[in-house]
């Protein structure tokens, strides 16, 4: 069976993706900041796998990615040790800091880029040889519509996601010769805890958002081969 790393699996798009993959028979390494919430994801994944008749395996690897190279190296090593192979990486972990342009500090860029850009880059770099071994490796980077159409206050966040899209294009071009496919998913307003930390429903009602599973469905379509011809592309998942 194929194995995959899903970062940001403690909630939102990462959790929804992990649950879909568990139903589809993947071995899944669940990574995130919150160990308790990762355990909740783990339990749901186990139930989904059993309901679909899969004897798949899962494990939790708590990581904050504030030290991206070290965290990425450890997660790749743990996943390969647990499953014996690595077929795919889904980079869902992210952080959002809202500040006006004039109030933004260099430290803000350091913090946001470490999680949103450098950590995915290091996971890709350290996992590359294992993905290439399969001949059908896949990488899905969860970016944001803000990378091309940023809202006010997303100065550092939007830049970090635009850089992630650039990583996608570079990795897809280099990966073509070894069978590695890479995509960026650009969600609009998705109903997640991170969205609600910064945007109350009075400003953005639920009727104008999409559930996290809508993005997870697109991610799954990349991983199962339906979008191979679109490797290197930015796939928009727009909210209503």
C-alpha cells in the first residue's frame, strides 16, 4: 500500500485530507502542532479505514516547523522508517499573521515563511529521493488564493504562498524526469479554525465559505492520477 505524509493534519484541510486518504487505503503519517487534536484525527482515520476494509497504518508526528529543516528531516525519516517507502507528501500546515504593510516587521516574515514556505521546501528536498524511487511520487502544496489576490493585511502571508507556488513550478519541472508530479491548490475562503481565528462570521458568513473536504477532494484527485497532466499547475478551489 502507498504511504503519505500529511502536515497540518490536526484540523481543517489537513484533517479532511487525512480522513479521505484513510478511506482510500493509504498509510498516513499525521503531522501537526497539537498532539491532542492529532489523536482525534488518528482515531477518525482508524475508523474510516476499518469501515472501508483497509488494514492500513497511521502514526502521529508532532511538529511545529519553527525549525523547518530539522523538523522536516525528522518527519521524513520517521515516515520512511514506519512504512518502508514514501509515495506522497501533502503540505497543509500553515500559519496566518495579519498585519498592515507599515506595521510588518522582518520577524513576521521570518515566522510566516518558516512554516508556509521553508518547511514545505525542506520536506520536498529531504523526501525527494524516496518519492523518485517509486517512479510515481506526488506532492501537493496547499497554497491560497491570496497568493494571486491578497486581502488587505496579508502582506507576509500572501508573499509566502506565492513563493510556495513558485516551489511547485520548480519541483514539477525537475520532477518530470523521475516521475514526480507536483501541484499547488489555491483555496478561497474555507471553513477552518484558522479562518475563524481571524475572520468572524459577521464579516464572512458560512454561506460564503466551502467545507475543508471540498479542498481534500481536489487533493485526492491529484494523488490518484486524475490530474497527472496538470502537474506544475495552480488549481483554484473558489468559495461561493
